[in-house]
C-alpha cells in the first residue's frame, strides 16, 4: 500500500508541471515560485477530489464522479474512462470511437496516440496488480509529447488508486471470512453444556428450562448472525449477559459474577464478539484452583476518548510467559472457543498494535485482561 502511494507522487508532480505550463497564471505578474505553488496546490486539490471515488473501485458510478476532476486536471477538450468492455463515463464531447481507441490501447498494453477530427486522443491502459482493467482517454485539439506523458502519469496515479481500492476490498473480504470463522469457533463444549443444563431442568423445573432455552436462542441469534465488523458495547454486554445466565445455570452458586459499566460508554462501537471470549476465558480459568468455585469481574470505564474494559478472574493464574505465547499463537489453532489470540489479533488489525490485549497474570494470582476501545469507530478496509 505504501509503495503504491509513493509511486503516485511523481505522477502528480509531473501533472503539476503540466498544469503550470497550460495555466493562465503564467501570464500573470506573479513570481515564478508563487505560480509553481498555485499549480501544485491546484493539482493536489483536484487529485484529492477524484481519489475518494476511485478508491471504491472501477465502475460506472466511480468513473462518473472522478472523470470531471480528471478533465479539470488535464485541461483537455474531453476525458473518458472505460472498462475492458464498455465506456463507463466521459466529460466533454467524446468521439464515438472511444471504445475502439480503448481496445487498441488495452490490446497493446501501453499508451496509444490517435489522430482524428476534430480532436486527437491519448489513451492509456489502467492496471491493478499488473492486470489491465480499463483505460483513461484524453481528447484535445493538439496532441503534444507533454500531453502524452501527462495522461500517462495521471493514468498511473489512477491505477494506484484502483489498486488501493482492491487492497481495501481484499481486506474487507478477509475480515468477512474471519467473522465467518469466528462464528464457527463458538465453543462446541459451551453449546453442549448449555443444552445439557437446559435438559436437566425439563422435568424438575419446566419454567426454568423454557427461560434458559430463550436465553440460549438470544445468545445464538447474536453470535451466529450475519454480523457487521462492529456492534455497540451495549449489544456486546447483552450477549455476555445471556452467556452468563447459561453458565450460572450450569455452575450454580459456584460461579460468582459482577459487572460495573459506565452508562455513557454503552453506545461506543466495538468489534463484534470482542467481550464474550474474554468472559468465557475468565470462567474457564477462574473455576480452576479454587475448589471448583470462582469469581469473574467485568469493569467498563469511561476514559475520555476511549472506553477501558477489564475482565478479571480469581483463578489459579498462569505463568506470564504462557500468557504471552497464548496471545502470539495462531488463532485458528485455538481449540476451545474463540480465544484471546483471536480478539487480540482483530483489535490490532482494526485500531493498531497499541490496542492489543494486555494480560496481567501470575501463578496463584488470577488473571486480568485489559481492553481499550476508541470511542470513534475506524473504517474497516
């Protein structure tokens, strides 16, 4: 991604020189440096206007939004953008031969110059990852060497934006696949134990069995839904509550649980299923080493621009090196539930390495997992 962005800078630098050569500022009494600054600003501003559309990929809507800015950047009589099969959008009066010109350039794999009446054309292929996906065509009265190079450089910049769009799409597909895998990792042991617990109440307490069955349905509906990347902290805590109702029915008084939540952070967007795995892990470890009993505490605090979440158990704890290996492990290899490594990986992918899980533990001292979530949701790739 960084490489593509860096390659684009010389393209715009050359375009700025072209804008300076054609702009009316050259006839003004402005100093040369001022004229260069004006041309550079104009080029960067126009590029910034076109980039958001191009970052959505090559289609009719993005081409329609970007093409008028590209025409302003090139200053030509007309500009068109095509796919490999159709003319997607144009600005200004374009010849009917635009697709014929584009196919010739696509076939050649390089810039092509066409003479014509009343306007000639420069057509340059657009590529993504080395694959030709379309063409940029500029039409003007005079086809100069400077225009050919400028259209070529601008096409390179456009290709860079389209490549970034493909990277964003790949990232979204990867996240969607990860979410599907995430739902598939809901612990089968938990499902089995929950259903077994519900079954145990069917004869002795049918009303309780019905209530637990509804709780299980609510939890499953949330955990197995077609999820977006984000949910609200309120919804995530509701999922945790349903999960705990089922676990407390299983363990009875052996499991103690407390939750403290600052109401102002309830609307904060959080990654889907980021809390339940931490609570599941705390119950699993908290019920060990204390005679089969344990306590789990969840605290959610308002910390200005962030929400700070702590999940703590009073179980046997573990060696800190073991906790480090747990976070460094491949999430796909975790066999019981979603696991800490999965949550840690997703937090760092979304917010940056500074937002990974922090695990505080020692043998005989329980385990505390800290999670920080910015209140402003970042975009998902």
